[in-house]
C-alpha cells in the first residue's frame, strides 16, 4: 500500500511560519455578533410561533368547514 505524499514546497511569502490570529479582532467580532445572532434567534422563534398558531387556526377552520358540509349535504 502506497501512502500519498505531499510535495515539499519552499516558502515564498513573508507570512510567519506559525501564523496567529488577531485576538482583538476576534473579540470585537464576538462582542458585536453574539447579541445580533441572539436577537435573530429570538425573532425566528417568534416567527415560528406565529406560523404555528396560524397553522392551528387553519386546521381548526378546515375541521369546522368539513363538519358543516357533512351536516348541510
């Protein structure tokens, strides 16, 4: 069984060998987007609850219409 080998390449850029992320930027983005995503989650939950309530309303109305049609026909 042959193992795949990756070809060795010479580094040609000026990037550090072990790049490290910018912790200040990551902190800033986390501070900004955590509340944004939390609000979006809450808005989606409210939207889902409204859709569920409308589905229940439509199902009850459909049941009433079917029952009345059976009685009247």
